[in-house]
C-alpha cells in the first residue's frame, strides 16, 4: 500500500469517527448533577458543590478488607428479617451526591411518611464508621428508617435532517435539529436504624423523547430531566409503600 493511499485511508477513518461523535452520542449523568452545560459535542452537568456519589458499602455498613468468617456470614443470615416501614413514621431521606433530596421525591414520600432530609454528599474521609454515624443521626432525630437512593440519567442523541439557513452571512451554515432519547434509573437502599439490616430495590425505568433546535436545546433537556424525575420518584414512593409499609 502506498504512503499516499495509507494517508487517505487514515484521513477517511478519522472523518468517520468525527462525524459519528458529531451526529450521534450518549451520556450518563447523576440525578444529583443533572444540569445542562455544553462543551464541544459533549454534555455534562455543572452543579456547584457536587462532589461525587456516596459509596454503597459505607452507607450499608459493609466492611471491606476485614477478616470475615463463615460464622459471621451464617449469623447474619440467621438474624436477617424482612424490612418494614410503619406508615406515618419518620424516615431519614438521603439522595446520593446531593446536599438535600430533590423536592419531588420528598413530596412523593410525605404522602405516607414524615420525611427528614439529610445530606448525601460523600464524606471527605472514607471511614467504615460512616454507616453507624448515619444510623446515630437518624436515631437522634427519631427516625426508624434510612432511605438512601441513587439515580442516573442516560441519554442518546441523533441529529435529524439538517436545515440550511440561507440568510446567515456564512454560506452553507447549518443548524441541526436533534432528537434526544433519555431514560432514568433509580435504586434505593432501605436501612433499619435499630438493627442495621437493609434491603435494596429499584423501580421500573422511565423514558422520554424530545426534539430541539440549537436555541431550545437546554430548556428541552432540562424539561425531560424534570419530567423523568417526577415519574420515577412517584413510582419509587409507590413501590416502597406497597412492598414495605404496614
């Protein structure tokens, strides 16, 4: 293969990769960092103060790297019991990554419970006692249960047929319309404050499709985010009540 032909093939491959990135894409965002900020052909949240997510092991009190015996595993299994939530009881609500839980989630749970919001920002030092600290804080507030939830927003984009704007100064400049397909997925840990026993569950995922142009892209994106959050939060509150409340 001649050097010229090889250069042409590499140039063609690079162009294909560029066009793929330009006209199609996907991303994942935390529900706690779900804002819209555009960089060159990539989209990411930009919420001030976002420091990342809580670690499930720390929240649930699962020790990592310690000496765990078979006897401990058997005792834990023998003492395990079904988690129950008493309607009207107080719960400590935590949204991983957020300084406080989203208001729609609080409202959805307040139908059946007394909700006390609590910070979900990760501790600056990763200690195994974090789970006990959460349980102590909940106990001091009179909460029987801790609810901690994680969520992600996944989206894929594909540009539609472009439309040429003939009256702009630059000949051939195009403004692509874009259809965004987005879905939300949640999972929640339910922790008994008195015993430390826990369980996890996830509601069904929800999807949304919306078309936008260059000027309406941010508002369309955030509209999808709020719509999906509301649907998912109401679903998780409904499932929680059906499965665990009495």
